[in-house]
C-alpha cells in the first residue's frame, strides 16, 4: 500500500523532476557571463530572445500597481533576485551587516566578507596594486 502511494507521488512529481534535471544540466554548461545575463533577464523581466507569446500589456495591468508600490525595508537590507528585501536572518547569516574597506581600491566598501574576498580577483584591485 505504501509503495503504491510512493509510485503515485512519483508520477505526479515526474515533470518537476525532469524540469529540474534539465535546468541543472543547462546551468552546469553555462559560463559565468551567461548566468549573469540570465539572472539580469529574470530580474528585469526582459528577454533578448523572441517571445513566442507576446503580451499586449492588458493582462498585466493589476501587476503594475503592485510594482509601483514602495517596498517596506526598514532595516536597509539588500534586495533579492525578486526585488524584495532578503530575510533579515539571511542578511545576518551571510554577514552582510559588516562592511569591509579596501585601501588599495581607494577605500571602496564591500558588504560582507564574501564580496570583499571576491573583489581581490577583479581588475580594479589589480590596477590598484600597480
């Protein structure tokens, strides 16, 4: 009986699992710049490829009211990929409440240790070392 339930659930989740597998394989073959471009397209909602189902704008009239509304962000946390503030616990977990300054880059401030350490490979830091 339990096996039948598991098989039925697997049948329902099969399309989701296939889509996830395809997306992960596609992401593994993308370059860093292609991933950034895809992320920018997701954020802006604008695609460089031809859309097979173009919208005439009338269906999104309700959504535009929500987009125009100001976002409530009392603690000044950075915005996530969806344009909304990330959860405060995630903000603290990643250490984004700490700023690190790099004297070599002209006292540029970086939010979080990861961003600070990542900037060492950028051209601005290498140029400052000269």
